[in-house]
């Protein structure tokens, strides 16, 4: 089908033509024939790089041209920004929303297309944002992630809520899975299922020095170095997937030593690196290779992705997270590890996950074909070939029936007005993908248990008629797991003479915190820390309690946050606790949100400790001890500059207003000093003061001012 034949306005067609798209791929044409441009629900289950996004764009543009709005739901924040940037080439107003979960974001309704994560969309519904009812097209990207135990239930419930609010058109995009027809049945959609790709994909297993591809061809190598070198020598790039962060870094360093050529971004990363991990990344980039994992700082991950897309480096060594939607295709994909660590030991990767990695091979217009290679190692090559090369991906199953998922979504269902009775809750759950898959399943017992917990936690009240209490409404609005809220409220109420550590431990010991793993020797160190700070820790469990080790992991997370608020620099924290710099940052960001929630909860229960909670949050935000809290409120004065001023005797904003400008310039530099003094409203008489005081500047020992 010619693009000019699409039932879209001239501006939309011209945007596609400007991209060089003159005719549709077969799956795209099939989606148009299925009614994606006419408001029909469509599930597109096609391989990576086969044009799923264009199918979504046709649906969204049609909705906007008919006077509606479109909502594009993504699984990852990083993907939200990437998609929003891509959509801005179209004749629509685009906004992206991944911010605080309790913001109403009514202004987003002024746009035609809104890109957001499923968690953000769920929070918008919970907070009663009016424009959500005006959405006429909902695109769910990577809808097969309903199978994910952590994020899947939110995506599923959010889709069910949107169907009840406005019954919009759904365009669900999925990888090829064994039961895509079940998604289509749930959504009353037409299924577009295809294995067509714009670039042929050859898949094979590497063993005994040779790769045997499924098209009968071969290639040299059964180790990462040879396989990457082969791709680069042929004019391509390579993605290498391994099962751990340390393996990603070590493999990248090994490849960098082969001399693929320097990348200019290495110098930029080195300039911004404050940890050993950042230095290692810079070294690798200068050797034409990079590593990519969740422990990297976000700006470094983005730099790696950008320099790879621009073809300035030869290879990326990554953990499987890179395969989850981020657009970084390559000529050859090498899956080195088909096993990974789990709570129960080593386990094989799902076929679907390996196929997602395979799908990154082959860039349209750049590669004659894509090559996906699974390294056999000591495993049976024939079994691997049968499972991962010739086999079909597993079916996808709902994970909504767990108590963890239901306690969150039952509360939000009641608080948001989707149900006002036990029967109403069960009726709503009957509209979910879980109920479609398991029509005979009975959730009433689990729902009764969850309602019992919510009543005991004072979040829901009533038997025949269910209503959310003020606490319940607040917890739902804040987007907290009710168990997190219950634990925080309990510690707020029971705290006698709390410190910042009290509330750092309170938020760290919640299911909403990304807790750090205990490494060898950590349990003994944390136990000693707990004994030394016993008076500051509320409800400390006994070492004989079942959940003691889990609590120690929470305590380790709290100690990392405590070190951050003690003005330890990122490198020292990472080295001391054997964590990556990205781990510190993500925990700081998470703690900021949870402490914000704790502030609201402390106010709601009229706690006398509201000020301590508030100051703890400020200390986490800025990474400072309490004596610097007044100074860091000045825009442009971060933790390093505040400490420098404080040690020079300038301890408050009032002190800063009255000090000689030249003295501040000596401490902060002329330009920064001018901005800071303008911010505080400097006392002009201060210039007449003696400006000869010498101030010994302290060395910067932090991740920087922000």
C-alpha cells in the first residue's frame, strides 16, 4: 500500500514521506486493512524493527484528526522520552509525563498525544485527571510485559480502567508470543500477527569455533572477541548480552583492548565521571566499546546509546535490560549467557527474552541482514538450538492474582470510585486480562484477605458498602503500596525521639524501595550498625525472626542513604558498600519520593515528628547534613558550595546577604557568586565591608552541585 493512500490528512502523509516512507510494510498494511485508521482495536504481534510504531502512529493520527486525543503507554521512562521525541516530527502537539505520581497534570490535556509510563497513567486515573476521559486512542507498547510480576499488573489494571472510563480504541503492540490471540480476545481486537522483517534475521548457535545459522550459512567463532571482531570487520556493530553487570564491564574492557578505535565521547564521560565505574566506562569508550547496565548514571547510559546509534563505537556489552525497548539495533547480536541468577539459583532465560535480544539484530537501510548468535559454551548446542532458535516463545500470563498486586489495585479501585462494594471489586477484576485467561478462577478469597488487611490498616471501611478513608485516599493518590504506607505510618506513630536515620530506615523497609543486595560480610556489618544505632531504629526485628535478613538488606539501603546525607561522595559510598553509582542515584530518587509520601502521612496522622520527616527529605534531596539545609535552599548552591560557604563562616542565607561580594566570588567564582547573591537579594552595604578576609577553599568531594 502506498502511503499516499492512507486515510489521513496531507500533513500526516507528508511527515511519513519526509521520513522516506513511501509504502507500507506487509504488517502495517494488514493493520490498516484491519481498521487501525478507523478506530478499530488492533493487536500487532510482529518482530522488532518490523514497523509496529508506524501502526501506532496511524491510529493516533486518525484519532487526533477526528478531534480526539491519543495516549501512548510505555514500560520505561527512558523509552517515553525517546518516543515523544520521535512523535514530534508529526503534525501533532506532543507531551511526555513521567513525573511525580501525585501530580494531576491537567495541562497535559492541551496536547494531542501524551506519552507516559503505565504507572503514571494509573496515577492520573487515581487522581481524577479530567482529560483522561477525552482519550480516544490508547497505544500500549510492549503489551506482553503484562507477564512481568512487578509492572504487569499495573499495565493490566490501567488498561481495564481506561476501557471503563471512555472505551477508547486500543492499539496493542507486542513481540511475537504464543498467545497473542488471547490479548486480541480480551480487547475485542483484530490480531495482526506476522514474522515478517524488513531485514532478514539469521539465528544460530556458536560451538566448536563455528556458528551454524538456520539458513545453512556459517561464521567463524565461538567466543565473544572473535564474534564481535567478525561483525566489525564486515562493516557492522555488535551487541553482546551477558547475565550480570560485572560481566558486562569485564567483557567490554576485554573488547576495548582489541583496539577498535577511540570514541570522542570517552573524554566527555571522563570529565563527568566521579567513580571508578565512570572511569572504566571512559576507558572502554576510548577503545571503541561500551558497557550498559542499570548501575550506570542515566546520563552515561544515554551517552552510550547515542554514540552507538551514531556508529562511533563498535560494540556494547549489556545486561538484558537494554533489549527491553530501547532502540539500539546492530548487525550482530551475541547472547553469551543463556542462564542467569535468581533467588533459587541459576535458571535458563525465557525464549521470549532471548528472542527480544535476537530482534535487535539488523538495521533497516544499514545492514544487509541481521545475525543473532547464542554462545553454547559447555551446554548442549543441539538443545539450545531446538529451544531458542527453532522454538516458539512462551505464552504470556497475567500476574494480577498475587496479594502484592491486589492490595494496591483493590484500594485504588475503591478510592477511585470504580467499585463501592466487595461485589463491585470482583466485577471490576472480572474485566481484566486475568479473568479473560482464567474465566473459572475465583478471586473472592484473596480479595477478602486483601480487604481485611486494608480495613486493619485503616484505609478502607465498611462491609456491604466500601469506602476509602482519608488515609486510603491519600495512599492511593500518592501511588504507594498500602503495605509501604502501613509500615511508614506504624513507625511514625511509634517513634519516640526520631532522627533522620529513623525515617531513612522506615522508607527503606518498604516494598516500594529498590533494596540493595547483601553481599559477603554485609550481614555482620549491618548487624553491628543496628546495635550501635538501636535507639534510632523503630521496631527492629530480632535476629531470630524470619524476616531478619530481609530487614538487614533494607538497613543496608538506609545506610547508603545515611552516608549520602552525611555528605559522603558517590565514589566512597559505592566502594564502601560494593554498589554501582547508578544504584546510589536510584535509591536517592526513590527515597525522595517515599519521604515526600511520609510527609503527607505524618501530617494526616497529626504526628509531632513532621519536621524531622521534612528535614530528612531535604537532606536526601541535597545530600547534606542538617546544618547546610538553609544554604542549599539557595538556587545554585549545592552540597559542595554550601559546605565551602559554611566552613568560611557563612552559615545561613542571612549571612550570605550580608557578606562582601568579593569574598563570595573568591569562594564560588565570580559568575556563580553573582547569580547566588542575586538569588538571595544581597545587602549592598556589604560591599563596603572589609573584603580582605582570606578563605581557605575546601576541595570538592561530591558528585557535584545540583
